[in-house]
């Protein structure tokens, strides 16, 4: 959302590359770009609540858990706030 300067980063990785740090590096770069160049107020990551690896990734790149959104399957929402 350009008006609110609120952005979401999404990602998808192949299982053969799990643990290589490629997704973490890419997400960190995109979050940094959004905060530094787009002047983002907030950057979100969302994932299925059963995806523990994505939850760890979100925390590793500095995001805080915000909420759990209910639905067909629960979704966890993590965010980092710009300065």
C-alpha cells in the first residue's frame, strides 16, 4: 500500500535449497530496500502457522510476530516497523 507505505514480502523456495540461506538473504535484502529506499513504515511477512521454518526466518531478519489470522488455515503475520 503506497499511501500507508506498508509492504509485504513473499517468497517461495525449492526444498533442495533449504538451509542454504538463500531465502533469508533475499528477504533481508528486500526488507532493507523497502525500509531504506521506499521509506516503508511497515514490512509484513505472512505464513501458514505450521511453517516453522518461515517463522524462524521472519524472526531472524528482525520481524516481530503481530497476529494470527484465522480462516481455512491460520496465518501468522510478522512485521518490522521503519524508523
